[in-house]
């Protein structure tokens, strides 16, 4: 294989990678999901309204390891499984709400108001079996500017489509000092992962995310109200791997052809 041919193959491979990386932007799509900001702190002055109509600065309200669940209260899709999964792991854990940790559920819809937050709290308060719910689990609403600022602060990218939102299913954990220490993805959480996230947050220690496959390989279908297989991303990876394999094969076979034959 001559040098010119190799150079052409490299150019083709580079072009393939470029197309795969920028394909969503070429089609005007936004990159949605969670862009983790471990070890960054919640900003001062981000004020939401809790279910009792109190104005609360989120950073000031963090007094212990804190679970943040970003939802919207009238979500017809993934928010309910996310919240149910959170309740399930809270009940399975040997940690106690409002003693070992607290939970903040925040709506990212500026159209949702305090009455909705109150109703959601009543619903989930009846499901919690361990700990004290009244002070331990707060439900918040806010205006669009506050919501956008907070979402950007924690690396959470969503998209509104009509009255609904396309968004990931993720909770995050803050240390008592307001530092982002962990992201837990999906709608089901293992008690061990949950406990370690809370305990390490209490020590101001951040930890890497282990389970990110769901968010990478699946996207939320606003019409079907569920996560669906993201063919574009996965097929792109397959094409990239195939291109790399082809390049390696051609380079190896080219080198073998140049080897002198033994007489």
C-alpha cells in the first residue's frame, strides 16, 4: 500500500468521524442530556419557591447530603418512574430522610406553580416509610430565568416541545457544602449506590458515574412517552468502528504484500 493511498484512507476516516460528531447539529438538533459538573458548586442566589410559598436559596438550604431530582410535575412520561424509583431506594436504604440526607425535587417548567408542588408532596409523603418527610423532602417551583440558570449550573440540558419536555432521567447528589458529588442515571437505583453516594457526599467526596449506557444509547420519545433506542448514535459508533477496522485491515494487508517472499 503506497503512501498516497494511506493518506486517502486517513482523510476518509477523519471525514467519517467529523460527520458523526456533527450530524445532530447539521440537522438542527440539540444535544440533550446531562453534562456532568462534578466538584462544581451550586451558585449563590438561585431562589426557588417551596411548597409552603417560602422563597428559598437552594445553596443556603443544603444542610446535609442532598438529592436533587429534576422533573416537571405534570410529566406524562419518565418523571413518574424516576420519582417512584427514588422512593423505592429511599425505602430500601437504611439511611433516614432528614437525618442522613434530604431531597429537593425541582420542577423545570416555569408554568407549574406551588399548588402542584403541594399536591406532589402529599402524594409522595404517603409513600415514604423511613425518616421525616415534612422537612426532609421539599418540592420547588420557579420562574424561567431561575430554572435556566440552575439547569446550566448543574449541567442538565432539556428541550421544550409544546407543553411537554424532552429530558433525561437523572438525579444528582450535593455535599453539605453545596458541591456536586455524584450523578445517578436512570429510573432504578441500587441501594448500595444510593448509600455510597450519600455517605461520600457527606465527606465532600465526589465519585464517577458508572451507569451511563441508558442515557447514551436511548433517547426520550416525546410522542411515545418512553425511552427508545437511539439508532443514530449507535449506528454512528458501528460505522466508526467498521471504518477503523477496515483501515487497520488495509494497512496490515498492505504491509504483508511488501514483505519479501522466502525462497
